[in-house]
């Protein structure tokens, strides 16, 4: 790719936006009030706004390798705090995708250096669900199922946070687990039973939120 082409693309994009709405950038500069926090994968093939058909300002986006929500990662924790407690989003979405390189790399024995501690979080998902996964003989189907289970576990990590627990008590937020099928373009709702998950984890992860 010729990097200078990016600036030409930018000029064309600006012209197209202003042609449709001469106040587009003026209005964009007034602030944001997104309804959705989207936590997705950094994979270059996955564009959050495009696959959801949304416009700038409608979704607050955080992306990292394999759409992880480690509770010790201050980056994603700060994003959740800001989106939930300051932007007052109504939905938190964790969205994975099939053929995720991060998930596949986590299941290899290769030493990947600085990536090792990050990918270990995915190996922990495998450990939690190895009984189910080990019954799947087709390797691709096993990876696809691990992608889904990883989304589920990252949603659990979202539910562990005090910001989301407070928002759930206030009845103004919903957590969703999705997977994007990179082979068809379809967005799949995993329909995870978060009410049951909350019941299962409440005694361990419930925080005192009286203040």
C-alpha cells in the first residue's frame, strides 16, 4: 500500500461527507453520546462500524488481540469505566470472530514472547471448558467453539466489574456476546444466558455497592 494514498482517500472522504451534510464535522465536534460499547478483535479484516452498519459517534470501540477483557488490563478496564459510568452506554458488546489468529495462536505450543501472558488468558478459557472442547475432533470446529467460549468468558469478565454491576442494578445496561462469521459476513448473537451466569458467579464476584 502506498501510504501517501491514505491522505488522498481522506480528502475524498471529507468531500463526500460535506457534500451530503455541510455541517457534518461541526456536529461531530460537539461531542459523543454512543449507546454501545463494542469490545472486539484488532484483526485487520474486522471493521466494527462496517459490520454493524453504524456511523461515527454511535459506538464506542475498544479493540485488542482476541477481544479480551482481562481484569488486570487497565486499558480495557478504563474503557469500560468511561463508557459505562461517563458515557452511560446502554449496551456492552463483546464480539469475537471465527478464524481468529489470536485464539489459534493460544492453542499452539510455540513461544511467542511478549504475547505469552496475553494469550495465556485464552488458554485459561480452554482449561475451563476442556471437557467440551476435547470432544470436538474437527480442529476447525474446535477453534470456532473456543472463539465462542472466549466471548462468553470475556462477557463474564465484563460482568465482574463494579461499573457494570452498578449499571445492572440501575437497570440501564445489557451485556451481549456476539461472533462475526468472517466466512459469510453474518453477525451471530450467541444468546448467552447472562442472568444464569450472574447467579452462578454472584457469591464470588458480587461487590458491595451500597455507597
